[in-house]
């Protein structure tokens, strides 16, 4: 789990950088692209389809900072997310969303379930989404915001499953998730 301390340290390091935030994010995305090429490509595609500049900026910021948080929390245990693992994370979220939408008595949303395993990280993402909504003052494409938010949730799921345990075992087995 990425803890609140890691997220606060990341935010502080971004605030204290001598360079601009944009330069730090660009360096972070370059690292993401080098170490997680399938994920970087998929996320870049999700962001490229966004016409709302605020949503695109928010998505870029969250894409990079979520990755950086995992990289800082698990410097030696974070493994590469391949296309199959990314597809599995996307499918897991889609199935969970469908099941919850079909059950009128369900009180939890899919992001609430993800927050059970990554509470500080999901709170961080939701905080920045809320700030973007406040900043937009009603002038934001909510469908695009939802698509980008969903992409970040897929990223959180995929990266969570790519962290090896201290004994070297990777997240849930593909058989268990099938």
C-alpha cells in the first residue's frame, strides 16, 4: 500500500523542486515511459482523446504522480505492467462497475473498493479531482473527467498488482483474477 507519508513526501518534493512543476512531471513521465511502456502508452492514449484542457492537465499530473508514488513506496519491488496485466486491471474495474450498477442496494462505488487497498492514494486522486471541479466552476466536460478518473483507477489497480511481496511474489495470480 502506498501510505500517506509517501504521498506527502512526494508533494513536498514537487513543491521544493528548483525547476518548474512541468519539468518534474515531464521527467516523471519519461521514467514511466521507460519503466512501464505498456502503461505509459495506454495512459497517453487516454489523455490524447481528451479535448478539455483542464481534464487533460489533471490526467497528466495524476498519471505521473500516481506512478511516482508507487516508485517511491516500492523502489525495488515494483515490476513492469505488461499489456495483459493492464487489460486485466481494466476488465476488473469494468466488471466491478457493472455489478455495482446492477445492484440498487449496493452502497459502495468501485473507487470505494479500490480505496480499501490504497486509501491514501485514492484520497489523493479524489482530492485533486475535487480541486479541478472547483477550479472549473462548472466549465468542465464531466464525461471526459470520468474517463480520465477511470483510467487513473485502472493505473492504481495495475500498479498495485505489480508490486512484489517482500518474499518476491507478485499480486493476485492471473488464475485467481480470471
